C-alpha cells in the first residue's frame, strides 16, 4: 500500500514479483497492452482538531 494524493492504493504492485501471484512480468505483456487500471478507494476531506484540512492524509503534529 502506498499513499496517493486523494486515496490509498491497496492494490499497488509493490514488493517482490514472486510474492505477487497473478501478476505478469513486463516481457509477458504485448506492447501497448499493459494494464492501466488504477483501483482507488475514495476518501473525503477530514477536519482535524487544529483546523488543518487534510485531503486523504493523516497529519500528526501539524
């Protein structure tokens, strides 16, 4: 999982390739047919006690 500007991408391809079953290497995809879908969980704007608007992030000590 890594942070995006407005959400968390829980389906991010991070880590070792052998630890991600079902993923293909770049050499196994035809040219110009790489998967481009980016699944994102929508988030809303959160109002923190210090009145800092944070869009999809957690700010501690701001």
